[in-house]
């Protein structure tokens, strides 16, 4: 499960007492750790219970859930929305410029860019840069990929955040 809590209000006419967030389940056919059902078989309340369990906030949320406040969870199957995050191996996606290509390239999220992270604007932009700069002699190189996983300071900050 993952969640997105965007800046509030998310919608222009959103009432001040309404908070909106959304989430994704990458493996909807796996049985939950708390609710003993597949997410694809859960109702909204059960999905919310599973989320609270993973966030370790069940007790914190109990008074809100049991109050008369409206909590609206709308489960929706969107089979392709998380396709970017499906497990894959090197070679599952084409290189931006396939070996031997002289006049075409692949662009976007479903290309192979080493060390980059999909689901970002940068990924799509970088694939276009790789295509244009690789096929045309314009003397430019794509913006390099930042790989924070090998930066000890980034790793220490991440470990600190987890420990808090």
C-alpha cells in the first residue's frame, strides 16, 4: 500500500473540514497483514483498517472512526494505474535508442533508463533528451541521473527518519 497526502485543500471548493488523500495497492490479490482478505475483496472500511495497521495508528484513529464524522473510502480498481511499479527485470523495457537504431527512439515511462525512477516528469524528459541528443549531433548530453542510494549522507538521513 502507498498513500498520497497532497497539500490541502486539494480541490478549489473543498470544505475546510474535509481532508482528501488517496492510495494504491500494488498487489490487490494478496491477503492483508491485518484484515484477513485480499484487498480486491475488501470494502473501504477494511482497506482503511489495513492502512491504519501499517501506519501503526489504529489507536490514534479509533476515536475518529467511531465518531459520527463521515469517512468516505471509495475502492476503485484501476488495473493500469500502477503498471509503472510492477516488478520488472532489466530488458523488460526497450532502450530509449535500441541497439542499431539510427532514426527512431522510444520515449516515456516504459523505456529503460539505468538508475532512474519511473513516475516522474524527469524520467519522461530524460528519455526525450536521450533520444534527441543520441540521434542528433547537437553536442549535448542528458541531465545525469541522481542516485541517492549510494550517497552515505542521504542513507543516514533516511535511517534517521525511519528511527524517529
